[in-house]
C-alpha cells in the first residue's frame, strides 16, 4: 500500500487497513507528546512507557475495527487517560490485597504466638501446683505477688536463706518438668 498520510483521516484509514507504515507514522508522530502526558499523569517513567505501549498495542490489535469519531490526537489522549485509570485501579486493588494479606498474616502470627503463650502459661501453672506446699507458697509470693525475699521471710517467719532456697528449688523443678513436656 502506498497511501500518503498527510492528515489524520488518511492515517486512520491506513490503520484500519492494517498498514504497518501507517502505524509506524502514528507512533513516530505522537509518541513524545503522549509520553509527556502519561508521565505527567503517572509521575513514573516506566509506568508512562507501559501505558504508551499498551495504547499502541491496543490500536494495532484493533486495526480494521477502529472507530474514531473525534480527532486522532484526542482519541490517543483519551486512550492514555483510560489506560492510566485502569492502571491506577489495578494498582489500588493490588495494594488492598497486599494490605489484607499482610494484616491476615500478622494476625495469624500473633494469634499463634498468643495461643502458644497461653499454652505455656497453663503448663507453668500446672507445674507450679505440683511444687511442695512451702516451696509453692514462697514461689507464688515472690513471682506472682512481687514480694521481696526479705518481705517473704518476715511474712512466713523463715530465714532469707530458706526463701532463696525455696525459690531456687522451684525454678530447678519447673525447668526439669517443663523440659519433659
């Protein structure tokens, strides 16, 4: 085909006939201005280039079916804008998906940690209940109630060394029992 593409109308006819030369002229004539427009919309070079590529590929794939009722330039600008909107929607969907995924993952992680912690606490409580009476009493006053060794000594009327011994024995017993489970 040896069509001359002096105006937009001739260019559209050439595109509709699938003339590769018409497509090359279209790209050569409009690439730079459309790139600047896309870059202004996206603020990212690679995204602007992707939008242009998508628009030009779409035009070539629709050759023979192009129905352009406005000017070709106007059609191209609208096409870039629509590709930008579609890209933005897709990106927003992806971000929402990633947010949901990360939230779900974190919740599962913390829930699992919480369940493990609760299980460990329950095991510890059961093991504390198996300690000898006086040892258990001293351990609870120290670790659960927060009393100092001196306060426990005065409260139970036993020596500080005895308090320290009970606490030490409680830890030793608990470590041994918890290693087994």
